[in-house]
DNA sequence: GCAAAAGTGTTGATTGTACACCCATGG
DNA sequence: CCATGGGTGTACAATCAACACTTTTGC
């Protein structure tokens, strides 16, 4: 039996997935489709974030973790609660009203928004019962509710955070090349980075560890693989209070 | 007539106030006191953040603004929504249960936490109907609910943010000295800063504008006063994507 | 004239930035 | 042998960090 839902409270999850091959930072969205029973007109046909009510007896973090697992099967992914969205009119779009009609939603629902970081390849979208699909973060489809705004704010938070904490490695496979990291930064930030300077900077970090391995199966010079050591990072870390205003 | 309250949803406000004279970063707290009607035992005697239910027809931001105004009379202060707190057991402390007993609180209440930045002197605590009182952020009294944690997380967010955005000036009067700014940074961050280096750095910013004025009424060499120009700051600002991991 | 805080310069180290070509590999 | 992306070095500029004494004022 399903636990009691808090009817005016939900979590929504912005699932970021990076695809090393296409160099694309993606967001995982689920299809929302409804047609009129009488006229067969399409009433709703767009995408939304995955989300669900919070249960009475779980924490907000647990709720987000549960929602991610339900959609992807994944647990133990990096997550961050980044903002609550609760405008009185956030569900008052016509499409959204139709959609919400037959659900146990309060019209005034507050959602606690999380984002997750993982690898696109870790999600099996082909056999997904919610018709989940990846979209490049800069080519989003039509979105329901206020999910466009939620994704934008998640992306902004990610931009800020990836400059300051080593969360970038949550989006990469365990073994990666220096250029993978650069490509990912460029995808997230929407900028170009000088390869020589970036490379030097990264290789000098003690927690970026070169492996005795190179890429395989590429039709060009195979690149050196590296790993990120969270342990070394934590040991070496000391906050620097650089005032940068 | 009071608008409808959302019974399981509140905002809590961490009001930071800086006192230039005592060089103290303070938090504004309100007294919580209750004694037994029969035995006269003191049942609850501590402090809490100011907060209140969200109304049905207002945004979260409006709710926080209203709560601040109710306590301090102030509007138009810098505010930031920084986290939602909603653990199922966050009101389950014995004192808190007693306190909540006669209020229209749901036991499972989610609170959206904001912090505000202002000047201690702008609040008239002597004539405050909630018995509001300032406490140095590093010498907090016993606190109800999970408000200790909320304040700590607000402080952490403030530490991070003041390094990157010019919010420090929200805590200072319009006219300030360079040493005021340094003292404030030291209070927030809990570090010591080299005066010569700091001074040079700040004076070189185009948006720190020297005034034709010096301190008055000080029994020592009066210091040069400066102001912060938000306009110039905005014009000059361009995001730098310095990767600092 | 004294107490108290304001204000001032230099140097070396570190870090950032701009920039163009050769190399190794698979096919 | 060629196409592709991997990998490399130098020089200049900017910023940071360490460090101690003189100046100005009110009293």
C-alpha cells in the first residue's frame, strides 16, 4: 500500500546526464500526453520533469531519491536540493489544469526542486515505462508547469557550483580523458576554453590521477585516461577565501 | 480577516544584522516562553527564528517579506531563499511539541528558509512586541525546532555568496570605511585579512567610490568614507569562469 | 605628547592568458 | 600516407601574499 502523500507538496528532479560521445549535457524528461475522450483532440502533449508527492514519513532528500530510482533505477547519484518553487499560479496554465484535473494534486502545490548528476548512458531509456527521453539542455521541448524555469535555475546553480566543487566528475565515467573534462565544462558553461592551459591546470592537480591505460577502439591517437580521487581531494582541500567581487 | 494559511507550510527568516560599532554579525531571534498553568514550571524558554505560515494566495517570496515586515517594519531588504527544511521529525522535540500543541501547526510542516541582510541599528528591538533580540552568530542561545541548523546553513551560504557577489554592502551603512568592509568580511568568514592587501584591492574597484567626507565624532584619526555604486558594478560586471577546484 | 587607529610600498611567487605546431595512431 | 584529434612550451601580464612603520587626529 502506498504511504500517505502530502497533497500540496512535491519534489521535482532535474536529472542532468552527460553524454561523453556526443558531448551533450542532457536533461531527462518524461512525456505528458492526453487526448479528449470524445473528440480525440490532443489536449496535452509535452514534457515534464519527473516528480512526485512527498510521503508523510520520509525526508525531502529521501523523496527525491525515491523519485529518481522510480524513473531510472539508479541510487547513490549526486543530488542537490537547490530551490523551492511555490507561486500560487504555478499550475494555472490551461494545459496544466486539464492534466491535474484527475490527479490528487492540490492546485497550490509547492515543489522542492533537486538536480541529479549522472551519465546519460546509465539510464536505459528504450525500456522506460514513463517514456523518458534525454534532451540537450539548450534544446528543450515544450515543457509543462513551471518546469522550464526550474531547469534554467538548476542549470545556473550547476554552472556556479562546478567552478568551485569537483562535481564535474559525477557526470563523467570513472576513467576519462582530459579533453572529456574540458568538453564537459564547455557544455555546462557554454564557453570555449584554451586546451593547453586547461590541460596543464588539470594535470597539476594531485587528485587527477593518470592511469596505465589509454582509450581503446578509437580511430585516432588514443588518449591517456585519468581518474579522480575523491579521497585525495578531501585530504588536500582547504577552503580559500578569495574575495572575487 | 487573516487570509487562509497553508497549515503544513511556513517560511522561516534568518535575519542577519551587522553592527559596525561592535563589529558583530548578529542574528535576530524571538523569545519563546511558556510556563505550566498549574505548577508554574517553565516548560519552554528559548529562542526561535521569526517565521509564519504561507498564505494561500501569496508567493513564497512575498511570504518571507511579510514576515520580516511584521517583525521589523522593514521592507526592501536583501533576501535569499536558500533551502527548504522538511524532515518528518523536525518538530518532534519535547519542548517543540508542547509549544506547537495550541497552535494551528501541522506536525509535518515544511519550512522554506530565507535569510535577510540588514543593519542591526535599523531594527528597534527595545519596542518590539515579539521581544526580538540580536545574538552574535557565533554565540547563539538555546534554539527551538531545527533553527540552529537553519542558521548554520544560512551562514554557510552567506560565506560562499559574499565572496562572489557584492552583498556585503547590504550589511553596511551607505557610507562606510574600508576598514568597516574588512571587519565585516572577517566577522562573516571568521578569518583575518591583511589590511594593506585588502585596502589596495578594494580601492582599485571602480564601484567603490571615495566621498568628500570623513568620519565624524571619532576620538582618533577620522577615516575616509566610501560608497558602493551598484550601477557601476552592474555595468562593469562580466562573469569570469575561473575554474577553482 | 600620547593613545589609537588610519594609511602607505615593495618584492617575490603564483597563476592566468595568449598563442601554433608536431605527433601518434588507425584505417 | 593521410585524416584526426592528442599533446606540448614560452613569454608576458595580472594577481596574490608577506611584511612594519609613519601619519593624523582627538583628547
